[in-house]
């Protein structure tokens, strides 16, 4: 709210360069919020993909949670008015990589009843495969066979 008041003040005083700087900051803050929200859903996705790969099984609840997280990432990443996306493929890949350690830590508490540490669990799975699959789910959704 403070930024809006500053913006109004700059416009009233015809300080357009300062106003443009404030608008740039506001855009960056909005994008950061989107990235954080996308990151939260990516963690949920990764937890379930890690559990599935480690335990070599899935449940309806895991599938439902995974589908919901994918749809929320897609929805959050879509720019409604500008018709595009907040994050491109490379940026999405970075979000997945950055959030993987968090997801691995959480998944270690759920997988196999929590008997393995994150390091032990990491040996049982393939981070690259999980990251690639997560990115494909975000970009392309589920295939017809998975629906």
C-alpha cells in the first residue's frame, strides 16, 4: 500500500521517472509473490513424485494431490490479461531445482514411514528424472492415459 501512495505522490508532482521506478519495483514484488506461490506447489508435486519413485507405488490421495498441485502451478503461472506466463521453461526448471531439497526433506518423513534420512532417500531415487517429469507435468499436463 505504501508503494501506491508513493506512486500517487510522484505522479502528482510529475516525477515520472520516479513513478516508473516504483512501478518496476511493484512488478518485481508481484512476480516474487508468484514465484513463491509456484514454489510451494512445486514442493508438493516433488514430495509425491519422490514418494512414488522411492516406494514404487502410488495412492489415489497422492495422485489427487499431485494433480491439484500441477493445476495450481499452471494456473498461478498464467498471465491472464497479458496472455503469457510469469515463468518460462528455464525459470520453472530453476524453481524445481531450488525446491527439490525442501521436498526431499519432507518426503523423507513420509516415505517408508520416515525411517530414512533425506540423504538415504536421495540414494534411492533419481533427482534428474523426477525434476524432468515435474517440469513436463507443468508444461504439458497429464497424458490421456493418466487422466
